[in-house]
C-alpha cells in the first residue's frame, strides 16, 4: 500500500501579487507528514508559482512582482531558447506594444523581448491527472499557439511543439520536457529558490572541475572544494557560471542546494543519449540577492543549441533540515 495520497484542484482565481490567474494546485500527502505542494499556472507560461515541503516555501516569494513584470522570479521555464538570442525575427509592433514585460526587460539591460524563450510568456493548453500513484499537470504549446493574436512560430522564427509536465510522486516533483522542433531548441528550468536570511547556504554539484563564467572567463574549483563526488560552492558574492555535469552511475548528475532550513536535491540524466540528457547546468546568484537558481539545461552550450528532439526529466527532492 502506498505511503502517499494525492490531491489536485484547479482555479481561475489564484492570487499572485495583485494579479489573479488560473492555476493548478497539486498536493502529495505522506504518512510520515512530509507533504509536498506545488502550484502551476498554464496561463502564465506553465510557470511554477509555489513549491513547498511541509508548508516550508522553497521558492523565493519576495520575487513575485519581478515574476509578473518580467519572469525574473518564482519558477519560469526556459524554452525554446536560453537567455538572449544573438538575432531574432522582427516582432510585430502590436505584439511588443501589448507585451508589458518588455519594458521591465529593457530596464534591466535585456534587448531580447522574449529572453529565455516565449514559452514562459505564452498561455499553454493543459490537462490534469490524479491517480493512486501520482498527480500531474501537462501543458502544451506549439508554433500555432497565439501570443497576443500572433502565432508563436512567427515570433520565434520556426515551428515547434512542446509539452511540459509537472508531477508529484513518492516524495519527488518531476518536470519533464518533450520537444520536437524544426530548428534547434533549448529547454530547462529557471526556478528562483529561497535562501534563508541566516545565510550559510551552499551547493554541492557533481560537475567537472572547470566551468565558464557569464563573461566568458574560466571558473575553476580548488581541490579544497572537492567532497567525494561533489564540488562545494558557497552561495555568496556574485555567481553566474555554467558547468558540465560529471555523470555518476547510470549517467545521472546531482545538484544539491543545502540551506539551514532545507535541502533540495536535483537529479538529471547528464550522460548518454543526448535526446534525453541535460548536458549543462547554470548556477545564478547576483551578489546580495535572496535567491539562487540551479538551471539544468538541455544542451552543452545552451546559447547555441543543436537538438531538434528532446525528452528529459528533472527530479526535485526536498528534505527539511531537522534539529
């Protein structure tokens, strides 16, 4: 008999900041009290709006307005491109005029009107499922999906079909991407995890010794930062670095966020069939900020993706720090 039970509910009146939106609420109740809750909004880009373990929030709620204004907080997806494109199709003026997030992005030095892909800005079609073993919401988007009256494919410059599924099962939340595209497309998550005010948070990453900073310079761990299969990266100062996963048994990689209140373990396939592997990971923490992003990404160089088909799963396992 399962140690878990599952619930799901849908609403058209979920409040986030001063905005009301449609959303899907999912809950996994455990016989030992280790419950997990998640709220996903297909209307707002298939974004994760809430993620908690035993009512302890894992996403940084101080970023609600930044999320609403420019998807710079809570839990947006990355799809079908990472960060800013070097060039992109001319976007119709009527689309830009009605896309309020572009003002926020320009204020923050972002020229691409759909940074990290239109997936996080468009409305998705969704369906839900609840069984004795799991609860899930699956969203879909394609080049024919309209954004402010214009097909997404015209804004992106190519046709694609994408599905993103959030599921709760047996103590984990999984995020699954399933993409078929006429041109190479990138995919991943960009969740803004909460850092407790007490400080002392760090990540433990199963990655290669050297990485690359956002400015192109070399990032290199010292041997003092090595702890078994992991490199330890304290969350302090400014961090914006991309790493290559070091696959463990079965080709999987793990990235641990360790805080005084909770631990969050991220597990992805990183080696093996490229169509299923998240081949890079970005850690993002602006100096002085109250969040950190751990971003598994589909391509080894996400700014220049090469995959036209991709189906990968990200597993997130929260653990509260006891004592």
